């Protein structure tokens, strides 16, 4: 039993490394997807791209700054979660406006469903929420945070 804390520590470090790997792969993949889709027409479309770039910068800063770099990364992850929520709303609203324009009599559940399944993927920004939560999981009880 004397080795249990050491094994727990190694397990936590391994899970933390895996979470970081998944996070970086997600950021790189989704950034590429957004750029390939031309998701940079307006200021609001740049937000996820800028946040993903910022997340990689803050991850690099944590190597140099330690705990304060991790705190900056955590703040960026909170912005990921918020931007995902706002993005979902913006995607849904855009679809709803389009559907109302095309079919003025559409309302209620039908409008809701058509807005969710419209041309703009309404739930796609949820990936930002997922990445933000994964990034926060990476920092949970991180040894450099004290």
C-alpha cells in the first residue's frame, strides 16, 4: 500500500497527458475545419479561431510560467465554454431567421426543429464547450497549481 500514492500520481499524470493530447488534437482539427469552411467572414466567426490559437499560446506559456500560465489557460477554457454557448445561440438564431424568411407561417416545434437542422450546424459550437471542459479537466488538481 505504500506505493498507492505514487501509482495514483502516475495515473493522474497519464490521464492529464492524454487529456492534453485530445485537447490539442481537437483544437488543431477544428481550427483546420473552420478555416477550410471559410468561418472567418465576420468578427463573431473569428472568435473560435482566435480562442483556439490563444489556447495553444497559453499552453506554451505554461511551460515557461508554470502556475500563472495554467491560470491563463484556465481562463481561456472558460472563454471556450462561453463562446460555445454563444455560438450555438448564433447558429440557431441564423437558421431560425432564414426559416422564417423562407416559410413565414412556420412556428413552434416545427420552427425549432427546422432551425436545429438548418444549413448552419446549430450544435457544432458545442465542440468549443467540450474542448473547454476537456482543457479544464487537464488543469484539475494540476501539480503546478499548488
